[in-house]
C-alpha cells in the first residue's frame, strides 16, 4: 500500500472533531448574559468567577479555590502563597510542559529537573528523593496526560523532607487518585483552561487548596497583595492582578456538568484503540499505580518499532492521523539552564522523547469505531 506521504490514498480523509467543541446552550446563555450585563471583570459584582471557583474546589474535594489568568501564573501564585521563594529549590519532572519549570523561575526559585518513571512517565519518587538538598522547599508532581502522578510515594518523600506539594493538574480535570480528585491531594493544585485543555475558556487557570491559611496567602498574591475582606487600597503584602474574567467563567461553569461524559467518551476511544493495537509494536503508556480515573487528556503511545521519528510523524499526518511529538526533555533546554535551573540525569525522559507520541484529545473525542483509523495508519506507516 502506497503511503499517503508518497501519493497514496490517506487512511483518514474526514476531519477529526474540533476542539473546543461547539458552544452548548448553557454556555451561550451565560456568556450572553455576562456580555450584556457589562460586569466583565471579577471585581465588579458578578458572581460567575465565585461560582466557578466554589464548584471547582468542591469537585476537587477541598474547600478553597482562586481563579487566575492561566495555570503558569497559578503555579507561581501557589508557590508564592506557600512561601517558596528566592534561592529555594522546587523539584519538577523532566517530561512536562516548560511552564511547570518557568513558574518556579517566576517565583524566584530554582527548578530542579529530575527523571520520570520509565513505565508511566510521571515524576519518579526515587529520583525526587535523590535530588533533595537542604534548599529544597517543594515538589511539583505533574498529572501528565490526564492521569494522576504516583502521589502516595511522592507525598511520602515530601513528608520525610518537609516539602510543600504543588500539584500541576493543568491536564487532569476530573482525574482521581485512589478515588480522590487530583488537585486536592497536595498543599495546592493548579488547573489550566488554556485552549487545548479538557475544559477551556481560551485561557484561564484555577488553584485549589485545603488550608485556609494557604487560601488567604494565594488569594492575596492574585489580588495585588490585598487582604481578604480588607481595604481596596490596602496592600499588606506584594501581589499582582492575576484574576480570571467573568466571561471566561461563563464558558467554564457549564462545562463542569459535561466533563464526566466527555471523559467517558475519550475512555471508550482509548479502550477501542488499545484493542486495535494488540497486533502492533505500539503500546499505550500505562497510568501510574493508584489511578482510579484517568481523564484521558491525551493518549501517550510508545512506539517499539525502529522507525525514524520525523518520518513517523510526517507519514501519520499525511495519512490523516496527525500525532503530537510530545515534550523535549526540560533538562536539555538551554534557556532554563541559563536562568539557573539544575537538571539531574534523565534517561527515562530522553527515551520517552525518542519513542513516545501522543494522540490528541480532539481525536479521542471521536466515535470509538474510528480508533481503527489510528491503528490502520500506524500499521501502514510502520510496515513501510
Ligand atoms: C503540564 C502543564 N503545566 C502547565 C501548563 C501551563 O498552563 P497555562 O497555559 O494555562 O499557563 C500546561 C499547559 O499549557 C501544562 O500542560
């Protein structure tokens, strides 16, 4: 069979579902209402940011939340609110989006980049333990691709060394670990509503936390250093305006009601694809132990056949099944090193950067019967 890359017929000619999905009636009504009210900002008396924050905190199993402009700022604010600062170290995984590390830099701290577990590609608890120094103040587990990090093991290391735990839940809306929602497992958890995420308002983020003291500190960081309930021009600490708008909250609030259905849809696609892959040298990267719900933001696939990576990605795209190349190792980024980030050896991350590709969320939203397209294109390309 001639590859589409070489002029053959592509496996898939129809487009994949678009992301975000079309506005639903509840979103349309809320957004229109906000636009017409003129109460667009979060401090003008509208209630949607407050409602979203409360609903999201509840869904995360914790009492408090603070909505922010994006998750990068959310991670920064969580670290600041927890007192992590200049010269202190924060341990982050090497296989994550660059923002996990740049948020640490924004807080004036040093990202210490350590390896992931070779099997599930989430932050490796042993690597964290080895990287701890007297300056380590926090660890940042990332709930990668929608599945929870190995939280019990990471929490044990953190407790042993007195470290704060800031969960990067940017990709994991609705995921649970031992039946508890991610985001509410550590000292603070941060979600993203950026355009590619499972719930999106184009941009946005939300911090959740359990302790009132943390909430007050994080709220102040995000509200120009004001004290909760304090004066408008009272700024007892230094903070910034990091707030979400009411318009964004209007897009997000109704999404909470359909998140479960969307996760179930992606789960069905992943299950169908798993069955289709049985006869191919391609396996789905498993979720870490303790995962009770993988929210399936992305499906990470490990390609076990010797194939040129650029060819694989180009040939799959030509077949109408575009895959994502995934993250380059953070430890190899000169810009982070130039700002003082320190990287430990990360062989598992380097292997993942060479051998793992991702199926995007929008593709996972398709009819599970269409999982066969992914498998057929992989079979075609890997046998070329
Ligand atoms: C793992 C991870 N952390 C942090 C971020 C940063 O989120 P945002 O774009 O909302 O700042 C993202 C995504 O963009 C992400 O995937």
